[in-house]
DNA sequence: AGTCAAAGGTCTCTATCCGAGACCATGTCT
DNA sequence: AGACATGGTCTCGGATAGAGACCTTTGACT
C-alpha cells in the first residue's frame, strides 16, 4: 500500500542536494549529482542498463534488441557506461571477434534506484498521459478562442 | 545463486519492464517507461524539480538559480513539466506579470524515486570518477603504445 | 515627460547530437 | 570466388539545444 504522503527524508535530501549544488560558484560541471544524472539521462543509457540486467550481451545482440538505435549511438552509449564503470567490456579474439558487455558491480548497485524510477514511471504513466491530454485540450481551446467569437 | 544481489525484486522488475518493451513490435514510442524516462532525462527537468522541492518559485527566480540555463531552455523544460502534470503554472496579472511554478501532487510523488537516484549519484560519484580516471589512463597507455615500439 | 528597468517570454543563429547507412578487415561457409 | 557476419568507424543531413538579442507592458526615477 503506497501512502499518499511524500517521503519527508527523501525530500529533504533532494532539497539539500540542490542547495549544495547552487552554492557552488562556477563549478557546476563538477556537481556530483548533475555529473552523474546527466550521464544517466543520455538517451540510451538507462535502456541499455535494463537490457543487461538479465545477462551479459554482445554488441550485435544489443543492436538487434534495441531496434531504433544506430551503431554509432550504441557504441557511444556503451563507451560512456564503460568509462563510468557501469558496464565492463570483454573482447574475445575469435573470428569474427565477439565483444561482450556485462553489468559491472557498480552498475548493479544502480538497479535499485533505477527500479524505483521505472516503477514510478509505470505507475504514473496513465496520469501523465491524462495530464498531457488536458494540456493539449486547454491549449486548443485557447488558440481556438482567438479565432472564434469570444464570450 | 548470484553473488550479493541487492534487490532481487527490483531487478526482476527492471528486466521484466525491458522485456515488455522489447516485445512491442514497432510502437516503441508508446512504451510507458521510455516515454516517461526520456522526459525525465531531458537535460534540466530533474534539476528544476529539485529546485521546486522547497517551495514554489517564479520564472526569473529559477533563471537566476540555475546559472547555466538559457531562457529558452528554461521555458521549454517548464512547459514540458507542466504538460506532464509535474508542475503547475500560475500567472498573477500584476505588473510586471509574475508567474509562479509549483510542484504538482504528481510531481511530489516523483521525489521518492528521484531522491533514490540522487542518493545513489552522491554515494557513487567518487567511484564513477575513479572509473573514468582508470579508463583515461588505460586509453592513454594504449595510444601511447602505438607510438612506441611494442615488442 | 522621458527614460529606464523588470518580468516573462519569443526569435534567430549557431553548435551539437543523433540516426542512417557506407565502409573496413578478417575469416568462414557455400 | 564471393557473399556474409562481427564490431566497429566515418560521413552526411536533419533535428535539437543553447546563447543572446529582442519585445511588451507598466511603474519608478529624473
């Protein structure tokens, strides 16, 4: 049963984190939260982490699994994840070469908060779509009102 | 069994969510998780949610608070959040007009998972930076090896 | 009375990103 | 011999994001 009240401790941490960030003079690039969250916000990153939860996968496997990614973006996203220690990359010098990507321990610790976000997304997707419809309707009425006789 | 699995239920949910997504034939755009997560991944969105945790804020307040955002991007991000029902927008017809942005109830429910992500980011920022340094060092050694005579 | 500033944007220009798809080296299968 | 698979890289063109000029309205200041 989920309580409607938001979590006070979590909220405080969010607010505090933001306050800490905004206190920094120029060095926003090195704000830990932004640094990490911007990375995770990169288009394919979370999706690829999801794809590696079950088991390691090879490059072309991932490429086939995610239909609308390009090789270029896949390479970039995997490099990014590898750099950050979220996934590891193993080259098997077979022929043709096989490259396996695997969730690193650090990546595994990410799954818990990621799962929370995903759960939230699934739980609230309906509400969000409803809000979008309301917004679109309100906007249509607004722009329509300028064309039709008002009041 | 696996080694230390932090959250088996969460991992399962992530994997299941991904499997559901990949089962969709063409309609990836309507995958709930991608739909929502792509939105939240938009560059400034989470940061603005963080900025609104404490209290509602006005447009220029946010603009000053986030030093490296442009007005255009701020407007876009706030519109996006408004469309999704994460924030509400109130116009006070004073002069000059004041516009207040406030976290909507739906936005408040987001704080819990967001706090989890932020906590993870703060806790693991050091490890991530270390991983990046290791990667950079390894890369430097690789490209340096091509210059020097290797074996 | 004229000028200036502030709020909340919009508009334009440019830089960056992303996907599509060609290309590559190599070894296997037909 | 030639097509094919692997794991990429490279280039191209369109979409997207950021910087910063500009706009409008009105009150305050000179």
